[in-house]
């Protein structure tokens, strides 16, 4: 997975938090965008 152009592990805990928010909230609001982000 890549968030904002960088791997979550390089972003640290905040990066992982963003990943979780996108995964939980984005999947409900914007499934296509989420699939593009993680696909």
C-alpha cells in the first residue's frame, strides 16, 4: 500500500492511522477511489 506517495511504514504511526481511516471510511464513501489506492 502507498499513501501520499510513500509506504505506510516510512510515514510512521500517523501514516498507518491514515491508512486505517481511508480503509474504513473511504470504503464506505468512495469505494472506487479506495480500490485505486490499494489496488
